[in-house]
């Protein structure tokens, strides 16, 4: 902190062990940097939390001064800038333990999935991480957590055992099925609206290896591939997890020549089983069109990122999503018409994830994840550079509108982008929405946690 900091900020600095940084301080820009660079934060102060106690002290300080609170681990989920608030960064909170016998792990707020994967893999265990292991454990899980093995095991949030959370009053609570069960229900699916989760305990699964990989198809066969996927995906057993994405790839030298600067359709595959059975299941899709590049094979779980091949460098993105009750021929034609290879649009990806299987079943301990009856998730990512934002938002709306006939109520917080409170509330049926808002007002009556994806204005 600078010498000119007023006494209230000095009080904050005295209350926490981590750094307290103002916009004029060295290191402030690095502290608040978000992976999604489309949404640069502009907080009044940043607190680099080193512990649960730091988080609680910062929340209490914010409450005394009437400031909203935002939280960030990696910034992958930064869909709105955090402005004029206390931004608590949790990347220093790195405690991680694996209970091999109990097949569970406990991760502090700054832990990434890659760390859990590395800790669990030597024991033949795997977490329900997302398509990129560079994402933080906590934010991903609280938004539901739809990962490469979702059809086989369910949402990540379905397998959370307990949550350590700092609520708006600065109180640290450990909630689970038997303790403050309403809050435990809400936070698993309702994301950061109810407090700052400082640690989370969750199940691990026996996945010593899997059959995984993907295939890239050329733009000239996009229609054949999408229509084949529409017919093929509903026939699959729940051990087979797939998604299909239309990608507009940048002309980067590190990309293989067939993919460099190209429009491709990418089939992603994660099969919990042997390669021979996977090959039999894949045969109809591979007969639909010539493959530019790709393949599947037996892989260690540490290689799970190679399935989706998500970007690793900070990227400016804007997002939108919907849930589909079916993938009809008309829906496919609508997606091709609005964002297919013949259209020049500033989109990065239009993705269809096959749902069903374990994702459709209620968890042992109910949570706030909506949309379990949906058959597919439709997710759109566009370039989030300022001059393109109006065009990106318009095209995203057009893509989602093209699937309106197949769209069903519901939506996942992780795929809802920067939607406002009213749109976010519509993710849930009325009884669940009302319950969420009741819990929100009970634990956060002044809407302290009102940044990013807020259920209340």
C-alpha cells in the first residue's frame, strides 16, 4: 500500500495477512488480472487472501464500509467487470488434500483442477473437472460443473460433501447435508451469490484411464457431421461422453497446418471403457465425413485436457447458452444458417454437449442445478474485444434464437455468460427460483455479493 492510504484501508491491511493493494500500488494490475481479459476489473481495493480468516476479515471490513464484494481465483469465470468493490483474490489459498481410502479431496479456494488431477491420478482416482484443468475448482463446481465425464458420473456439484463459506456477515460456516442444508442446496448451482467459498470437499472416482481424444472435420462437411451427430448421440450409453463444436481457429503457427486459420467441426470423446468398444461406438460418426485430423486412444487421466483442447492463454470472450430438449434437423439447419462456415461472424465456438445419463438423475443430496431434463447444452463463445461486442452479442442472440423451437427452460450458471439478474433467475423453475431468492435474502440481505453473476440487481 502507498503511504497516502487513508486509515480505513490501513485498518483493512492490519486485519489480513495477505497484501492489500490500491489502484496506485505496484502489483495492483497483476493482482486483479482476469483470464477472461474482456472484463478488466476496476475495484476500489484488492485483497490477496492467504486464508479463510483473511477472507472473513475482508468481508467484514467491506460490510462496515458499505462496499460490495467480488472474488476471483483464476478469472476464467469473469463475465462482468468487478467495479468499485472489494476484490478478494484467492489464488494464494493452495491447501489440497486427498483421502485415498475415502475417495474424496478437499481443496482451498485457489486450487486449480490440474493440481487435483495430479494428486489423485497416482491412486487411480479422478475428479469431475471441466474441459480445461486450468480452471479453479471452486467457481466451476458452484456453477454446476459440467465436465468431460458428466454423463457417466453427473455434475461436479452433485458430489460435493461439504463447503466452507464466508457469508455476508463475515461468519465462517461449514455447510453440508446436515448443517444449514438450505445454504448447502443453494450454493451448489447458484454460484457466488451466497458468500465466498474458501474450501470445498468432494468425491473422487475410479478412473485409472479412459479412452479419449477427438476428430476434426472440414468446413465443407459441417452439415453432414452435425446431422450425423444429431442422430448418433441419443443412441450412446452413458459411459460415452461427447460434444461437438464448430470452431473458427486462429492462424497460429503452433496449430497443425490443416487447422491453422480454419473453420472446423470438432468431435470430442471421453469414453469410460476400452478402446475397442469406443471404436465400435464411434464408427457411425467417422463414416459421416472425411477426418482432417485426430483420433482416440487409451489415455492417462492427466491428459484429459487434450480432449477439448481449450485455449490456455488469456482470451477475451463473451458467452451465451441455452438448453435443448432435442437436437432436431431444423435446429441443426438454424445453427448452420446463423454460424456455419459460409457466414462471416466474430464467434470462436458454437458447442453442443450431449447431456442425459447421470446428468439427468437427481443427486443423493439435492442441489440447485436446473435443467436435468435437457438433452443438449448449446453454448456460444464470441470474441470479447470492445469494437466487436455489439456484433458478437447480436450474432450470439441470433444463434440462440435459431434453436428456440428446441430450447427448454433452464440454464447452467457456468454457461450463462454476463446475463443480468432477471435472465439468471429464469434458469430455474419458479419454486426453485423463489427458494434461491429466499436464501439469498436470508444470508445476504444487503446484496453484498452482487458482482459478476448476481441473482439480484
